């Protein structure tokens, strides 16, 4: 068995992981999870389906790992791209212009999506693309530094956000880990004049989630290094276990609760730990064991992740979903199906149609990378 990674080969595991994330997000956009949950919201089925929704506040569900994984993959992809560019003589400064322009596009698309959601012009900074535009810049500014330096910066960011929440206490916003009454909510009022409607999400999440992007850079640097594959996997496993122990330890000890919606330090560590473990598994099974027969599906999706995300959130969510629902629910209703099943059939019909449209665009090379 080959125990090293050929750095001239693409790391399929990274594309597969990113592609799987997009496939999950596409299903959410088509309302698949909501329709399935309503079939039987209690018992084992209900408990399983809850994992496809964000935890309401203090806790961690599987769906809470999607954004950390997405930001980690973005960091890995950025480092690998940067590495190969340096091999061609492109300097850090020259590449910075490309990174800065890409971040500007991400910021514009992220804020524009909230206008699409609202059906009018709004100024809201909670979208994952908006957050990623800032975390990418932070990670790139230190991309040339050592493992220790970058890891240290990521941990300092977590310490900083934890201290800010605890010690910057303002009238009405003096409860660090209470929804809508914390520093993050105060900053949102300053920046946008509003709070996230019922969700508790805050803009300054980018401070702590920048750690995910930095860890992605470190993972990418590790995976294309000349280290033995087994050593790479052990490092990822150790990092994952340490992240889980630190994150859940802080939560269980009552020091810092795990709250995704304000991206507490404990949440960032715990979610980052799970992502590292998942990455280790995918790298082992796909790049080392070469078990990638059907990986091309997720690979294609992963290589066009931002385009697909925008497509499902705009064309899909705003036009395909409601239009398809009119006909599918209408005919299934005439056939006597109960409303809960109508919603399930409609959701899967929407998902199939949207992926069909994506495939049509892909075959005609209309996809574009961001």
C-alpha cells in the first residue's frame, strides 16, 4: 500500500467532503428534512431528524457541523491552491489580489442572498458566505507562517471572543451566553440596527469561526506534505480528539457553553474536532485506500460548491420550490395522499429537478467557480 500522498495528485477526499456538504445543503433548500420530520416528529424518527436542524441554543447537533466543515474545506482548498501557485512563481502579494477579490465577491453574494430571502433590500451580515469572506482574509494573512504560529493565532481568537463576551457588558447586553442579550447582539444593533429574527445569530461569529478556516489551512498543508499517510491520519485524529475534549470539557464543566449561534469557543473547538475526525476518515478511505468508485459525484459538486449553493438558494428556493410544489402537491392531493406525504413527495421532486438543472448546466459548462 502506498503510504504517502503524491502532492501532484488532487486530494479527492477534500472535494468529496465539500461535495457531501453541498448535497446536504441542497436537500435542506428543497425542504426535504422539514417534510420528513413532520411525518413523525416524536420518538426515534423525530430524534434522528432533529440532527438535520440547528440546536436551538446550548448543545450540538450534526447539522451544526455543516458550516464548520464548509469553512475548514475552504481553508484547505485555499492553502493547496496557494501552494501550487507558489510553485509557479506567483508571490503571496500577487495572490493576495485574487484572494481579496474573491472575498469581495463572497461578501456581495452573501449580503445579496439576504435581500433575496427578504424580497427587498436589506443589510444583514449573517450569511455563511459573508462570514467566510472575512475568515478567508484572516487565514490568508498568516498562511505563510508556521504551524505553531497559525495554531496559536486560532486559539488566541477563541480566547479573545470568550473574554469579550464575558467582560464587555453593556446595558441590556450584559448576559454573555443569553440569546439577544450578549455582546454579539449589541454589535449587530450597531452594524445593522436589528437582531437576527428569532435565531440569535450574530455577525462577530467570524472572529471564532476564523479558527475553522485557519485549521483548514493547516489540514491542507498537512495533507499535501511529504509525511507518511499514516502519520497524517494520526495527527488529524489527535487534533480531533483534543478539540472534542476541550470543547465538551468546557461545556460540561460549566465554563463556556457550546452555542453555535454565537460560535462560542467551546462550540468552535468541539465542532472543529468532529470535522478533523471526519476528514481523517475520508482521507483514509478515499485517498489512501482508494475506495472512490462513486466519489466523482461529490467531487463534481465539491469543485463547484459556491455556484451550487447560490443556485439552490436563489433559483431553487425562490422559483423551483414553490412552482414545483403547486403541481406536485396538487396532483398528489387529487390522488388522496395526506398533506404530510404530499410535502415529502414535493420536496424530493424539487430536489430531483434542481439537481437535473445543475447537471444540465454542468454538461454545458455553465458552472463557474468563485
